[in-house]
């Protein structure tokens, strides 16, 4: 799958009106009937890439509040992206629960990953809202926003440039390993017989518009 990231001229105020959404709607490996709708939107400025999630589930599980704790066990959304897929197999994984607690790693596959410890999560301006209600869809939801600075990405991937037409690879996930109804959802379908989000070969494509 492919998603075109819309450019913006200013960082603030943020308005997501008119920005198309992608949907996390492939729920794999479990058959318990729990498939919460998740919409994600992206846009970029000269300084950062910004993500906005609407997660349609009530009463999200929140147990972890310290960076790099296993937030994937909570009600969690994730963004995995590979800035330079043609020349560098490494990718970053951002995993965040409904409290905005961040787990952040860098590596080339599931077994070759390093926690990024010396990063202040405040850098990413993570904001969450729980207890929201969509009167049109008649559904409760929670929101999460995150902003990822390009100069921070370029410290690890110097050749990465946010230029119109530039593409890179990524996937978006929804999970909750130890929630009342465990679930594993993805945007670009994963071709694995067991739960495994760390398959960069199954990432979709993002393009800067």
C-alpha cells in the first residue's frame, strides 16, 4: 500500500481537516472478534513529520508510564519506518500507549535492535486524549499525536531528506498483547504465520507530496 504525506507551511496551529486518513484494518493471527478501527493521518513541514491517530476503542488499558517499558502489552499504536530502504536496512519503531508512554528502538530486524535510551520523549511532543466520543460514528475513541523532527532522524540517517517525491517504507500497527481482548492489527498486510511486526519486507510505502 502507499500513502501520500501532505506538506504544510507552518507547524502551528495544527489542523488535520482535509488530510486523508489511512486505516489499520488487517487483524491477523487471533480470531476473538476484536478489531478496533484505527485511522492515522500524516503531514510534514520543513522541520518534522507529524502523525495523528484516532483509535476507536473504549477504556484503553494503561499500565506503563516510563519510557521503554513494554507498552505493546497495553492498548498501543505503533509506527515503524525505514528512512533509507535502498541503502540501509535499519528502521525505527515508535510504540505508544494511550498515556503517551513511548518505547523506541532502532535496528535492522526483530533480533538486531537497540533501545534508544538517551532520548527525551518530550522531543516528540506526544499528546493523547482519552474519553473522546465520535457522535457521527456513535463510538468512543482515544487520540494520539506525535511529531518527529527531521534533524533527529538525520543524526542517524544523514542522507534522509524530506523532499517532494521522496519515498520511504513504513507500517502502522494497533496491538494490545495483555489487554482483555489481545489483538494485532496492521496497515500493510503482514505475510507471516505468527505475530511479527518486525518484517520490513512487509512495510508499505510513504511518499512526501
